[in-house]
């Protein structure tokens, strides 16, 4: 979501004469788009601000100005604190306010003091964002993000998102379809439908009915040019029958799903306020596999949540071994100010968290490598959406989101090609074109 937001900010700024620079020394404005989900991410903002201030001061001495802005969830949660700790910051705005960037920049330029904007209305933002056009940053080659939902009402006890991103909001169906059609017209082949809790999508359609995500997926699959659909991030308890069946009915829906479970212990899941138990998660996976037998999963895990005993962690490891994940993100629990779990007095020691994280990650890495190796010898449709590191080299995505490297086929940028998988590594694959497939499958 943050990548998408950064892209949209760039789209807003282009008409004002800005273009992207990779070098802060060269920049008239630097925006740090920040994440508040764990303490480490939030603290990084302040060290990065110190670095940017040096550049800002140097430029000031040379007679030029640099606007320094902090965007995103740290800005939303700690706006005043940022201005106190880093008074040289010009602009602080939350994730629901960036459509106001032109006005905020004008106010900074006229300038008496810093501008702080942490207002909330997601709907207003979407109404004011520019249309996605050719050259839009939100389109990365042949794949693009499409936000369908924002915010979260679930209040997991460890999580800041309901406070920083605000209440759930679903965009109307017609707005989403217009954007999907535009993306298709612009040559996009893969869309990833985004939302903090995308399964809770319930957008108003023409006639006043409400559509869930499953219905929306069916409709987007009909859009000319769109050949692949993904969605994230999912909340298991909100996956309804319509969405599960869509996995069996819509071939464009890719057989890979990020389905965060967080823990395998019912006691911990309850303390997390997750609204699903470990067995419910297992049953959900069974239903998904029944609908789409080749589906593979990734997940998020938190170790060392307050009160997590060895036996709870063992339950997580049991679930991981039973379900099997081809990829996953795992984190040590990080107490976040303002969330209920941060106030619990049975916090787990750093040492135990480190130990458990290592055991979990070793198992998850093993599972990922086993899956990657099982792909060697198979032929997979790969969307070539990025240039590689070397001239001519391309990188694409398999249906399972594995990066696949391919040599010397630059002209195939944006195509979905059938690749024979030759090599598997921990985090990526390498493939080659199958001569027989070339004419048939290059779109
Ligand atoms: N500590 C550690 N991990 C967290 N996550 C969210 N909040 C915290 C926290 N306080 C993880 C969850 C979530 C992912 C995006 O980040 O696993 O799914
Ligand atoms: Fe955070 Fe996801 Fe829980 Fe919402 S559902 S509170 S975003 S972890």
C-alpha cells in the first residue's frame, strides 16, 4: 500500500513540474513515506530525517531550498512529535491527505511554519486523485496496483493500522471498474487489488446493491487486457464462500494467496483478537485447495506476542509444518504505543523472541526452497515486468510471485511467456524460453 501511495504522490506532483530523482542532493523536495507497523520502521524515520536535514542545510547555504516532507503512518500517528523532534521538517501529512499535496506545497512556499495535515476522509482522497494515465507511476510495466479498500475495523490488539489508516472504506464498484478498464487499455496485464483488509470489501454497485470481493474479481476478469488478478492483504475470518469459489471459477485469479495467520495457538489468537482459531485457518486452507488445487500460500507470523509460551510457539510450528507455505514474513512482536497488547504485563523477553524467530524462519526458508526446487523442470507462464541487472536480462513473476530471471530477451518486456524453469534458488528462479511455445504464448 505504501508503494502504491508513493506512486500516486508522484502522479499528483508531475503536473506541478516535479519529476522523480534518485538523489536527494538533486531534489527540490524529499518525501519520506513512512511505516508505523513496528518500532524499527518508525525509528528509522528520525535517523533518515537527520540525514536529510544535513542535505537541506547544505543546500540552504548554497542559496537553494529543499522542502522536506514526512508522509504515511508515522506522520499520522506522531505528527506533533515529528515537528518537535525535527523542527526543520516543512510538511507532515497522513495517508488520507496526500491528494492535498499541491495546496500543502503552496502553503509551505508561502510559508510561515510547518504544515500538518492528518485528516482522515479516505473517500475524499479517492475523489481527488488524478486518473491513472500512461506514464503513471502506479503502473509498473505490465502490472499495476488498484486500491479497492482502505482502513481496518478489526483492531487486532498488536496493530496500529486501524489508528493510522482509519475506518474501513470500500470504493464504489463503478470507480474500480473504470480504473481497471483504463489499466487494461494502457497495456496492463496484471492487477493486484489492494486493501488493508481486502476481504472486507463491500462496495456499492449501480442499483445500490453491495458487492463483495468475489463478485468484483469475477467482473474484473472480464476487463479487456487483464489476464491476471491478485489481491491483498487478506483477513482469514472475512473470506466468504463467494471469494473462495472465485478461486475455482476465475482462471485469471492467480493460484497464490497471502493469508496472514499470525500464530498457530488459539490462546494467542484470542489474545490478538483475531476472530479465527488455528483449526478454522486449516479448514479455510482446505476449502481454498478444494476450489483451486494448485493454490499455494504465503503468510505473516508474529513470535513473542505477550503471554506466548513454548507450547504456543510449538502450535505455530505445527501449523506451519502441516499447512506449508511457499513464502512468508515473520516478525518479533513489537509493542506499539496506543495498542492494547503493548499494555499487557506478560511481555516475552527479547532473547526468547530472537530464538523463536530463528526456528520459525529456518522452517519457512526450508519450505520456500523446497517449493522453488519443485518448480525446476516445470513450464510456467511468467509476466516479464522488469529489466534485470544486466543488459538484455529480464525479470518476471511466476503465478506464485516468484521472481524469474531470463537472459537476453529485452524485447519481450510486458509479455506473458511460458518459461522452462532451469534453476531454483532461495528467493528466485531462472528460466529459458521454450522454442515451441514462443509463437503461441507471447502476447
Ligand atoms: N509487531 C510485530 N509485527 C506486527 N505486525 C503488525 N503489527 C505488528 C507488531 N506490533 C505484522 C503482522 C502483520 C504484518 C503486516 O505486520 O504480521 O500481518
Ligand atoms: Fe492490523 Fe490486519 Fe488486524 Fe487490521 S486485520 S488490525 S490491518 S493485522
